[in-house]
C-alpha cells in the first residue's frame, strides 16, 4: 500500500513555504529629510530651466510661471500665492503631516528659485532642451516628494486625492490639468513655445504615471 504524502515527506524535510512579504518599513526621519531636500532641489532646478528657456509647464508651477511672465513678478512669490488656497484642501483631506511637508516643500522651492539664478547666472537655453530637461527634472523631483508623503501643492494634492479615492492614476489626472494650464499660456507665450511646453508637460506626467501608482511602491 502506497505511503501517504505526509509519511513519505515528513514536515521537517519539506521546504519552508514562501514567507509572507514583510510590511514595508516607513521612511525614517533622516530618509525623509534627504528625500524632501532632493525632491525640492530637482523640481526647483527643472523650473529654473523652464523659466530660462521661456517655456512653461502645467500645474500651479506652470500657472505661477505664466503669472510671473505676465506681471513681471518673481516666480517664488507667485508660487507661494497660487498654492496658498490648496493648503486648506490638503489639511482637510490629507491631514496635517502631509500638509506641513507640502508647505515646507513649496517654501523651499520658492527660495531655491532665487538661488539658482545667483549660482548659475543667466542661462540662454534652447527651448527644446529647456522644455524637455526642465520637465524631466521637475517630474523626477515630484516623484521623490510623493514617495516621502509630500507634494508641491496645487494640482498635486488634487491628483493624489483622486488616485486614493477613485483609483485614477495621479500622473494621468495631472496630465489633463497641466495641459489646460499650458493651453492658457497662449495668452502670453508664442504658440511654438506652447507646443513645446505641452510636450514637456507630457514628459513630466508620464514619469508620474509610470512610477507612482497604487501597489507599485510600498514605502511610506
């Protein structure tokens, strides 16, 4: 009579079952600080390249660039003012931890926007390079901030909320909103630069859509 599986293969001789995935450990304080510094630096440098090439991007950053072109006001000041109304939405829906991190990031980006011209001087960039490289840097910076429970305010907050509540990818939501802002640039920017800006906004949001979605990243 054939021995049962348990008799032929004692429990002690069977391989251990695949371990259940450990819970993702939250980022520590040092990791969060380094992440926020890295994200704000990359995003601010990307925005400086956009400004230096005369192009724009989407979101409140793009809207702030447009207003700075139209009114001749410093970008950093406009960025703070445009984002201010969204902080209340963030506190209501995302909590104070996320909101305070976002306020800090917006403030740092506004400050760095004054530092880059001093450190790098006046740049005269090819618009194609400025639009693509600027949005690539800004998108990477935003991705880092998202993964450390922060954002640059504005549409970032709205896009993250829609992803969490409705399952819509933040990158695609942001892309639609950004393209609307870029179209508004037709009022102050020549149409060839607007087309370049639209292409750049797509680059930024493809980075977010491919790399920031539910289940893809488990750090917190």
